[in-house]
C-alpha cells in the first residue's frame, strides 16, 4: 500500500464510516481487507500523529491501531505474518515519539498497543526501547516525562501477573541494570519540584501525574523479587513514601466528593507498595511498625466521601495484612489500639452510607455485583469485613468480644424503633457475618465458623422473621440481608433446614424489588449447587414441587426487560434457570418445549445487541442441558429441537453475530451427535460448504468448528466422501490449524476424528502430507537441545497411539512406513524424542489407556520395530518408557457428581468471551479401548501372544527394570511367567 494522499483520505473515510452504525460493518470489512497490506499501519500512525486531523478520527485511528496490534503483532500462524518486517521496524522506531506527542486520551490507546508489542519483543527483539525511554527523560518537561513513564509502566506492569521464571527474572534484571539509577534521580527531582511548587497548580498537575506513575513503576520493579538496588536504597524510598502518606495539599485533593484526585491516588499507590512489602518481603522490611501507626491514623481521619473509597479499601487491605503477622502483635494489642481500630476504622466503614442506598435504588444490578463479586474488593464494607476477619485470625476471642458488644448495641437500637433504625440491624447482621465466618469460598459460602457465634440461633431470632413476612412488606434491604444470610451460611445449614426455607426463597421471586428477587434467585441457585460428600444435596425429586413455579417466575422476571440490554443485564436470573434445568434433568420432559421456546425467544431478542456475555452463556448452557437430557429419552426430541433452533441459528450465522457463532456450532454438533447412521440430512449438508469457508475459521470459532467437523466425520462420513469434502477438511487442518500457535492442538484433535472415520484405503494417499505437516510443526517445539512439551505434543502422542489402537488402519507398521518412507529411521527418532518423553503427561484415564494400549501394540505387534537399529535401541527405550508410565497410575475420578452438576461459571474461573466452551454440550468421551483390559494385564497377554521367534528376539532386549515389574503384571493377568 502506497502512502499517498489518496490512501490517506480513504483511511479517514473508512474510519469515519465505522462511527456510523449504518455503515459500520461494511467499513470494518473494507478495513479488514486492506489492513494486511504492507504500509497500512504506517498510514494509521500518520493519522494518529496528524495535529491537523479531526481529533475524533485520530482517536478512532488509535483504537484501530491498538486492536490491529492485538490481532497481528504476535502472529498466530507463524507461516503467515501479517505485519511486514519493514513495517514492524518502522513502528518500533516511531511509536515512542508518537506517544509522547499526542493527547492523553490517545496516549492510553498507543500505550496499550506498545504494551502488547513489548510483551512479545522486549528486550530480545527490541533492545533499544529502554535506551530510547531513558534518553528522553527530562528534568524540566514533565509532559514528556509522563508519556515516557506511561510507556515504562505499560511495559513493566505485565510482570505483576506473571509467574516467576528464569527468563522473566532475566528480563527484570535487564531493566533494573539500566533503569534504576535514572529512576531514582527522577523520583528525587520530582519530589523536589513538588515541594518547590506547592502553590503552583499548573506545575503540580503534570508533576503529580509523574509521581503517580513513578509509584506504579516502583511496584512493577519490585513485584517479582526484592531487587538489590531497592534493598540498598530502602531507607530513602520509605522516607519518601512516609512523607507523601502524611502530606496534604488542597491543590492536589479532589474538589469532587465522588472522584479521587491526585493526592488520593498517590496515597493509594503507596498503600499498595507497603502491602507488597508486608506480604512478600516481611523479613527484609524493618519499617513496617513505623508505617502501622501512620496507616491507622490516616484511616481514622479519612472521611466517608466516595473519592476516598479506593484509598480506604487499599488501606484496610494493608492493615489486614499487617495485623495477621506475629511481629505486629505488640502494636496491635498496645493499649486500646484494637478497640479503636474496630470502632473508628471497621465500624465507620461497615455502616451503610447514603451512597449505598442510592445505588440500591438507582442501579440495583451494580449494587448486587459490588456486594457479591470481585468488584466488591473496592467497597468499604467488604474491606472492613475482611479487616475484622484478619483480626480474628490472631485475636479471635478479643475481636469477637468487642464486635459482639456492638452487635448487641445495634440490635437493641433497632428493637427500640425498627422503622427509623433499620440501618442498625443491617450493620449488626454485617458484623455478625464478619465475626462468624472463619473461611469461605465463592462456591460454597462459609465453610468454617467461629465456635463462639451461634449462627442458627441468630437466624431464628433475627433473620427468619424477615423472610416470613409478605414479600413486599418491610424494608427491602433487610429482606436482602435475610436472603444473603442464608446464601452466606448455606453450607452450615442441614438439608432439612434448607428445605424448610426453600419455599420462602421461591416466594420472594414475586417481590417487586429488583435486588430482593435477584438475591432470591442467587440463593436458590447456590443452594442447588451444594453437594454432600460425593452426591448433590438436592435432587430433582427435592425440587419437583417448585420446579415449574421457579422457571415460570424466573422467565417472567427476565422477559420484563423491554430492550435487549435490559433483558440481558441480570445474568443471575438466567444462571438460576440453567441450574434448575441441570438439577431437574429428565424431569424437564413434561414442559421442555415451553422452556426451549422461552429460551429461543430470549435469544432472538438479545441477538440484536449481545451486551452481557455471561447472560448469553447461560442461555446456551440451558439449551445444551435440554438437548443433553431430553434427546436420549425422547425419540422425536432431536427433530423438534432442530425445528425450533435452526431458524434462530441461521439468523445468527447469516448476520455474523460473532459473540454467538461459537455457541451455535457447539449446539449443532450436540444435535448432530444424536443422529443415527452415517448419512447427513439435507439441513446439515447445506451447512457443510459454509463451514469449510476459510474466513469462518477465525480465532474464537476454531474450537467449536473443530468439534462440529469431528461430529460431521463420525455421523456423515458417507455423505462427506460422496460429495468430495474430505480434501477441504484436510485443507482446513493444513492451512488453519497445524501451524497456529493457539490452535495447533485442535488440528490433531481433527486428525483423530479423521483416522477414526475415514477408511484406510481412502486415507492412505493423504497420510504422507498430513504426517509431513505435523512433523514440520513438531520442529518448532525444539529449542536447541530442549523440547517444549505442550498440548500439541501431547495430542501428537495420543494420535500416534490411537493409530496403533485402531485395527482398521493396518497396525503400527502402516504408520511406521509412512514416517520411514520420508526418511529412513525417522519414526525411531520421533517416537523416542516426542512420544516416550511425553507419555507420563497423559493422566486422563481414557487417554492413559489409549496410549498404554497403543504402545503395547507397537512393542508386540510391529515387525519393523524388531529389525536392525530399531530392535537394539528403539524397542528397549520404548519398553522402558511404557513401564515408567504403567507404574504411575492415571488420575482417577472421585465418583462425585458429574461435571454438569458442578458446572459453575464465575469471574475466577477465567471466563472469556473469545471462546467459551459449553459444558452441557461437551461430548461424552469416546473410549476406543473400553473393551480391553488394564494396560498391565494387556501387556502380559500380548507378550505371551507373540510368536516364539519374536519372544526370542525381545528377551535379551528387555530393560533391567522389567524383571521387577513384569512378574506383577503376569500375576494380575493370571498368566504364568514361564509361558513367556
């Protein structure tokens, strides 16, 4: 692409069109077509840096550039790099100067792009980046400095979340060796300039931003290990941090009561550093006791304004870490310190504020998310509650006594005037939960309680009454408190107790208050998730009296949303629908069509704007659950479901609703899997051509498409062969899968399906090219003398062993010939470098047995492996690896509830929108060796079945450890050793 006025104008025109919903999709398609041309990213950089261009367009360009870098800087297919080398070098040469010269709004986008580039290239392939940054630091121009520091932070911050490794520590050391001295100098200069310009608001604005970034970078540089430089200069830095914790300057404080200003952000950053040192470098941190009193005093004096919320939360988190340490026992227990901290810090921040009430009324879904989820770490109530629990770890009797007095006090005040003093009961319940909970998890609620607190007694006296009154009576927040109490202590109540209150929860779905009915749905869903030992606590029979009412009420609440966004905002309701279906299972058959109809109608509405990924996920999990449970017990169910679902699915695929397409492919695979025979129906034949269209095989679709093709091969191999679709399927393997960084292992999953379904006489001509493509990919796993074992290498081992297991393919020698025709002795090299070294990584019981069985067949049924070099060197090595594998049994399932009962999607489980696997649509694992005995028994049997001539060949080849293990295997098989 030439960089001229014409292309520059065209770029601006396309970007302008992306801002208009009517022309957005077409413009995005046109940009996607040209972005792979050389010169395109340089055209973007020109627009971003063009001070004469429209600022909105420049911002759109910066956003596109960030996403372009995200898509292409790290090429997924190493044979198809979409950014030319010359463009890469130009971008790296220009991006630093560009970032420091553009407005802050655009800076953040470029900074994110640079962070992605640096994560891949820095320092090995971008060795002048740090020198560029250091050289541009200025003792006077703090606007430039802020750009440089923003870059440095964007490069270094990834270390915070990475696991320590030799290569990571080398990268950190590379930075420390070059950056520490100029960093300290800049800290000192910035500190001096802030002190010199205390009343100069224009100077303070960029200086304070620099200070915020310097503090963030301090954390970045210290997060992996305590560097020697910082240990040597710890006194200087801690004096600096102490100064800014007690520092006050009206010009740096926020005028807005809700928005944190520079000073609040500076102090928050210092708290984070002190917590890092407290948790990670306690033994090397002699300043902790001095900071303790400063933190306590600061937290006691901070007001209740929203601008202080994050500062208070971080301060409480730091204080929680400190009070847990044995060395802090002196300061914590000195005088009335503990009582003061409970009263003036914990209680002050645990009481419900006006802003909380407003959130409850005006933005109920946000109130719930903050109250329940990870975002709640930034709420004062949760942080104060965690602080009380922190005190409880080391000072349980004292803390319980102090807090219990306050609980009694607040309940008495509530009792004197319930209508006016309802907040006192709210506070009392919150405090009770804090001191009663020793350990808890998001899955189970509180798992261990404080023996000095009687939870059931408190529930009977102070909670139950709020659940027994009319659903719309009383104070809604106290209703929520009562439901949340049940939710929190669900694991501490017996099944009988829970069954007693379950109808009350179902009844509260009729409440007119958003938070009340949502909490009811949440509590019901979590109660149904409980297990007792290895069984689920609640069965279909337990909830049968309520199932229809439950689903009816939940759908009524969901369907009340008037727009796609409103309808899908409350994912808690849809998760409860999913849980009821999974609990009821086959009992859903009586009204399955009604439920599937509701789900398809909701899907049709949210397709217009898929705004809530979790809500969407639960819709498809619910559909998958109905297909999974009803199809096996109802003859016409597959056809009925297909009639209901194909319309909405065709709309989704036709409109290319990318958020939903992976789900559609998974459910299509699930439906097709229930078909009989090996011929496809017309509907699935019509879908096959579009499925093999290469543009469809983009990142988010690939796992689902591979699964769908696997089922096509299994259920429609006759149709695929008759319509000459095998070659396009193998083309997908070679062009889209095997060379992909992210998806190479899915290529081998597809090959597994190919060798299971395609007759060997048809497959044979393709095998050499397929094996060559796999071997080329295996070469990329070698790093000098070291092999990187990953999902691809493991799937390769599984594929080789599966080939040996499948009788119809002609036995192990058929595959050995393919390898050795390409290069004599190649199979021996590959099997000893990749297969035997990776056998012990396959711990899944079915994979383990497939591999064990396959290796036994290689050792006992192959003629080629008993000839020449293979017999003397490869056979003993493979046999030894097999013994090592057989002596380490596979992981065993615990015979607990199946995966569907335990299906749980939470923030912690790493839910991602790019590809979310449906648990309810997951296939039942195929076990091609199910009929065969345990691998050790099978080995003994196959050794005896070898011809006498072969046995004479192998006996001298047996490794020394064979004499230790083989007698046990023969005994298990009921075979005398002398038969061998």
